[in-house]
């Protein structure tokens, strides 16, 4: 379900601009998660095509979770824009500096990331926040009980049932019989998810939606949205499912490891989950319920202003134009 992926949505939003044209090429050498092919060589299978394309393009734009210097970058002569969609928190400094030497501009999603890189002497870095089409989302009053959470960042691998907090959420639902969960799935490991739900006897309070849906309609059924990760690289710095929740006036819960946690704390549009375990999750949930109306009011104010898709498009368009020979 590629259309459900947040990075794909951002790329397609850029390609929809009349003055921006381009083709999408996937560096990853396969169709399914998990490969033994060395990561540094990803994209080399496309090198002949990329070199030929340089006769007709003004620049290359790479999107990747973390700042990784793929070998293919060394062969390209057109300017390279490189967006680290998960940010740079916890990245190896030497690796980031090698990447900076290969690119014209590094784009990070947070100001804290930009400042961190500039302290390393990296000057070719700017901040561009992700954006969504906020007009697609409408504010709806919270539903009646039970308290309902939406998780829209489904795991790609079996291991991510743990690292993305799916197991912790299911255990929390076992501990709190008044908690309901809705998971938006992506077609991968849905049988495994259904097995785990049934094994815990949670079929009446856990819904797994394994198809494309109108997210605005689903958000009308929930009190808040949640994204968990124990590694910064697992999800975007600003997960789209949380931005969509804010645009719909719904507070959010987010892991400390995800850079958006800083924004959530600063604006009070939700609560931060310190660790991925049922205890930390339930503690953050209690805090959210206690402050729910205040968090909801902040979400309504901030959601539409801070993550405008038009602002994102305009920032990238200006960046592209600054690198264009014409």
C-alpha cells in the first residue's frame, strides 16, 4: 500500500506542482523488507540510468530515514538534495559529515537537528518541516467512552511488533479494559497481528483495518493518535498519522525517541511516552486523559498552522530553484 506511506505522499505532493517534474526511483534492491545486499551499495543498480538522466535533470533529491552516504552519490554530478525524514538524532557524526561532503544541501525536519549539524561544522543544512493537506481533515468532538487510540504506523517486519510498540499497546489494552485500539495496517503480517489480538482475547476492543481508508473518518472515531518507536530511524521525525490527528483536533502520544516529542512537549498538544512498555504507556495515557481538553484545544490551534503542505512545497521549490542552472 505505497500510497499510505508518508514519504510517498510528500514526494507526490511535490510532483503535483506544475513547475516540478521528476521520476521516482527506489534505491532499495527488492520489493520486501529484509535484504543481505550491503546498504552502501543500494542504488548502484540504477547508476547507468541515473547518469543518463543527468543529461535532462537539474538535480537529484534523495529521501532516506537517516543521513547515510550511499556509494551511488559519489558518481552523480548534478546537485544533490538529501532529506533525512527521520532526522539526525543519534546519528554518527563522521557518517553525517561524509554525507554532507557529497550533497549540495542536507534537509532536516527539526531546528534542533540543524543546530546539531552546524555545531559539527556542517553549513549546507536547512530545516524544512513536513506538511500535509490539512483541508482533508475536519474537527469532530471526541466520541463517547471507551477511550480510543489510533495507531497509523504499522510494522514492516515481525521485529517491529516490539520496536514500534504494538506489543506494548496490546498489553496495555489487556491491563485497561476501558481502552480501545484501532490499527491502520499496510498489508504486511496482518495474519500475525490478528493472531496476537485473538491470543489475548482483545477481538472486541482492537480493530485492525487492512485497507486504504478515509483517515478523516477514522479519526472521528478516536480520542487521540499514537506512534511509538525505540529507534529514531523507524519512523519519520513528524509521523504523518500524528500530523493528521492534530489537523483533526485530536491530541497525540509519541515516543521520546521520535523528534516530534520535543514539539509535543513545547506545545502541549499531547503527551510523551518515555519508554516502550505497558507501564510507561499507561502512565502517559493517564496524563493525557487528565489534561485532555487542554491538549485538544492546543491540537485544534496548532495542527493546521504548523504543518501546512503548501509551506513545505514552497520551501522545497525555493531550494530547487536555488540549485537550478537556469
